[in-house]
C-alpha cells in the first residue's frame, strides 16, 4: 500500500483532499437566507455576476448559496453540502467520484 503523502505527491486518483472546500460550503450556508430573499430577476443577475471568470476563479460561498437557491426554486431540490464540495472540486479541475445516492444528477 502506498502512503497517502506519496499518493498526493504523485497525483494518484483519490489522493486529493477536498477539506479546503469546507470553509466555502460553510460560507454558502451562512449566505442562504440572503439568497432566499432575492426575487427571480435579482437571483439571476447575482448568479451572472458571481459566475464571471469561472472556471478560472474558484467557487465562492456566495456563488454556491445562489446556485443552491436556484436549484431549490427550479427543480425543488436543495443541494447538500457534499454536493457543493463536489461542485468546488469540479470547478477546480478535479474529477469527482460520488457513490450511488449522493446526488450526482442535481
């Protein structure tokens, strides 16, 4: 078995830690009430503003809060924190493997 530090140094699949995205997802949770108060036009405008520069810039808590609210309004599903972490990882150029039932469709 290869030690974790060596796996990360070699960039092997499954060796990347996504802990760094937890603070972004926590920020999204804190901004949820603000996103909920926006009407449809304001939500759309804010999403456009936040999405500028993606994927070159990493996801922000505000962007994730807005995306979570938009998904809730349009398809009636609220993204879980694990799904937002996966979103951050994808926007950072990482591949993400999720188990059955973890919400890949959303």
